């Protein structure tokens, strides 16, 4: 029987490049799991189909004006009606970067995820200021753990 790989979707937005670095590190970690297909996409390019076909989702957003980036919100706006009944229980994890806070972005995305009835898979991460080496390693590890869990279907 053909073995179909599980899919992990990673969506992010980055205006200044910080979240792009973090999202790439997350994907690097996820790619350690060869049995899982990783799809890394800017939120603006992610489609309803990407969401419907994934077995887990990671969302990376900077905090802008106390909440998530507009294009991350746009992804939710575009997919909610069509996806919500089909993605109930989808494992998700969040990572947020911020100048000095980030809690607003985390809280707002959590509220939306609750609307979809997604299931938190791992502890969300908040990176404040310029990411340190430890922060980058932590995000890579998060990506690896998320992919491993999605691959094994344990979330
Ligand atoms: C328009 C704008 C609004 C921001 N608002 C906040 C904010 O409300 N709270 C905060 O902690 N940082 C805020 N920041 C800082 C960013 O969250 C931080 O620089 C982040 O690393 C940017 O990620 P990026 O380089 O991927 O765009 C803001 C930055 C911009 C450009």
C-alpha cells in the first residue's frame, strides 16, 4: 500500500525579516522528520486547500499594534467558513515575535483557533526583541517536535 506522508503547514508573515528567519528555522527543524512533508508559506500565499490538506499547522506572526499581522488575520478570514467544519481537532502551535510584548498577538490567534476548534499541540513560543541563538534553537526544536508529533499522529 502506498505510504502517504503526513503534511505540516507552516504559515507566517514578516515585514522586517525577523519572523521569516524564525519560520525558516522552524521549517528546518520540521524537515528533520523525513516522514512528514513540510510546507512553508507566507500567509498571503497560503490557500484553503493548503489548510484542508494538512495534518497540523504552525502559525508564525509578529505582533503589530498589539495583535497579529494583518495578513495572518486575512488567512483566517479567507478560510474560516469553508474550513471550520473540516479542520476540527487540527493540532496547532503558535510562535510570535515582538519588540517588547507579543501577548496580544498570541491571545488573538488563540481565540481564532478556538473558533476553528483546533487543538493546541505544544507550548506556544513568544520571542521578544532580536532573536538570540537560544531563541532560534528553541524554534528549530519546536518545529522538529511538532513534525514528529504530526508524523506519529499523537496530538
Ligand atoms: C507596524 C508595527 C507595529 C508593531 N507593534 C508592536 C506591538 O504592538 N508590540 C510589540 O511588542 N512590538 C510591536 N512591533 C515590533 C515587531 O513586533 C517586531 O519588530 C517584530 O520582530 C517584527 O517582525 P518582522 O521583522 O517579521 O516584521 C511593531 C512593529 C511594526 C512594524
